[in-house]
């Protein structure tokens, strides 16, 4: 059973904090494409909540917009635009770790 305070991946399950999921459902500036890309990202990315007093795991992960586009039958440009919208909404962030440059993670 998935159970974590941040977005967290397990082999078969993903844990998503209810509070943030409900907040996202209220965002009227995200369109259907943005939400579909978000659902795919929920299956790939972990999160980190800055409000928690724990060491930053720097858990950024590379994603391939082209692969997401193929899975959703979108154009890669549309996926990149949706990712930009998700960054602007504060749902995901782009960053680096020791081994990843230009990766992404959730902000919760």
C-alpha cells in the first residue's frame, strides 16, 4: 500500500497527498492536456515538500516529453507546454541533482 507524505513511487502504486490532489482539482487554469500529462507524471516522478524539515533528497528525474507525447497521442510541443504550465502552477519543479541535470519532481 502506498503511504508517504510526499508524492512517492513504489513498484505497483503511487502515493499522492490528498490535500494537494484536491487543490489541483480546483485549478481552473489547467486544461485537459495539462491534467493528462500530470497523470502520466504521477506514475514517474517523486516529490519533495519544502515545508517539511527534512534534508532535500534532490530526487529529480529525467523525463522524455516525446515518450509522453507518444503515450498520450499528443505532439511533443504540447507536452512541453503542459509541463511549463505545471511548473507555473507550482505543481512540479525543474532542477538538478548530483547525477541529473534538468530533471523534474513534484513540489509536494
